[in-house]
C-alpha cells in the first residue's frame, strides 16, 4: 500500500493580469481519496491542478502536499519546494506529452534514469512491469506515432507511476478519446485507486465520477460551489450555478 498523501489548499488566489481565475479557494483532500473536479470551461480547474503540482505560481494563500508547503510568489525557495512536491505528486495531461523519438518503454524509463538515478536494467524492469500493468506489455517497442490515443494515455500513466508518486493529478485525460478508449484509461485509474494513491481528476466523465470518486467538487467562476459525495453533489446540488451546469452535462 502506498504511503498516505494528504493535500490541503488554503485561500488560494491566482490571477492572470486583471482576471482572477481562483478566488480564495480552500480544499482539504484526505489521503487515498479520489476527488473529481468538475465545472464549466474556464472555471479554474486546470489552473488549480497546476498550482497543486508547483507548475504555476499563485498570488495568495498556500498549498500543503504531505510535508511540503508552497507559498505565494515565484522565488527560488518556492521553486525548490515545488520540485519536492512534484516528486510526490505526478501529473498526467490531456495531450499525453510523450517524447515522439522514444518508444513506449523509453518514455517510461527516461525520468527514473535521469532523476532517480536508476540503472538501465532497473529502469527497464520497472518500466516493463508498469507497461504490463496498463495492458501495453506488447507495445513496449512502439513509438507514440504508432499508438492509439488510449494507448498513449496509458503510457503517460505508466510514465507518471515510474516515479513512484503518492498521488496523481489528471487533467481531462480522456477528453480527446472515443468512448471505448476512455474506458481503457478509466479502468487503469480505478486500479490505481485501489493501490491507495491520492487522486485528483479534472473530468467531464460524470459516470466515472459517480462510480469511482469519493468526492465531487464543483468549481465555477474561480470558486468552489459544491463539495461532497457524488450522490449528493450530482443528484442534489444546492447552488443555482451548479444546478445549471449539471443539468447540461448530466443529460
């Protein structure tokens, strides 16, 4: 079982110019929870994930990931702490971001060799195990151009897991996939949930959120409108804004 990883966001504010994208957002995620972030486009969901992983500086508030704390600003100390956060919290993107010149196995073992200092044999053994786990052992020698979208996303998951994270952030990782391929990727996430990873997912897959998330958080206009069990938030939203959004995506 993976060591527990709690995450806490305290009055997080993020601006782009004069536009406030996140407005004093506070959120506590217990270890091993799966939290689905849902909401309309432009509501700040992806920005929140990037702040959590230290990829995006913010203007006020703080974020705690395990023992590490990210403060507002973009100084050297914050960047150093962000690197420590990223060692614990992997991130998977909508557009895969695989290296086109590397095979599936090459993509998975690149960071463990360069960052963790694993030998080539150690990295290959670990990478092969992970590709097998996501159902791609027979595609280890394939290049990204030879893989389907669902296969690319599963390679991206294996690559994130190769760094032995305690949590994963997933940014709409099924939005570009057809229904069958979405099912492949979501099945892998459900398997990782059973391992005890803390998972935070920006998603429009409401059926997946209902089935697999411990909590659903509705974010709109830079603020959290709803936060609770899927059966409560999805079926009985309390705010008019959340009701309007969910009435569109649940039909």
